[in-house]
């Protein structure tokens, strides 16, 4: 189980109580989000990870931890 510290708790408390957790991410096209994710991974030297694999893995972890679906 992942534990969050005070800084992450503060960030999450500033997010909307309803609707998308990160509304900005909903404004762009899915291919634009994928490109941005790929570019960030390249800058950080992360290889072999796609947006799809990241999203699928995160969704599985949140489901097992009984998070609300909107957070997954």
C-alpha cells in the first residue's frame, strides 16, 4: 500500500471534490496526452513505459485498494 505524506495530502485536498481529479488533463486530445507522457519519460530517462501501461497499472492498484473509480 502506498502511503502519502503531508505535501501530497495538501495537493489532493486542492483538487475538485467532484468530477475529474485533474480537469486540465481532460481538455486535450488523448494523442496529445500520450505525446506529453512520452516526452516526459524521455526527459527523465524512463524507457519501456507507455501511457497505456502506466494507466492500466495504476487502475489495477487503485481497484485493489478500493479507491473511488474517479481516482483510478
